[in-house]
C-alpha cells in the first residue's frame, strides 16, 4: 500500500505563488506515476499535472500549462507542484493520487488552495 500526504495549500492573492507537496510512504517501489487533480465547488474534478515516477516525463492540464510545474524529489519521496501566476479560478481542493502497478489508485486527503482577486 501507498499512503499520500499533501501539504502547502493556503490563501494567496492573484498573481502569487504556492508550492504543494505530496509525500509518499509505504510501497514506494510500486508507484508508476503521481497525478495532481483539483476540484472546485460545483465543478468536475480536473487534471492538473502528472509525472512518471522515476523519470522526467510530465503532462499538464491546459488550464495550467506554462504556470505550474510538477517535479519529483526522490530523496524525500515527494512530488511538488509549483504554482505561479495564480488566478482566482485556480481556487479548489487539490488532491494527489498515485497509480500503483497491479493495484488500485491511492489518494491523498486533499489541500485547499484559495486565490483571492
């Protein structure tokens, strides 16, 4: 099993930056990729960014391309999401999820990001 803990959310003004972290524990070797999603009230869950575990292969949702950067800190088993030029429409609960070889996806508990105008 893999456990995920998100951190780094908070309140920021439009144009500002935040860094979210997703720290994994447990069966780290079984992770194939980690993905950040977000969900705003009344809206569907949206892909933010994903990264293949152990490589530099990344992908981003159209809404965040050029503003957000996903990366892995292998020493800390942590996936970071650097969010720059934040907009009010980025306000949501952000979740990280780990795809597991041969097993179900693991989810973190979520962290709130609020961007004020």
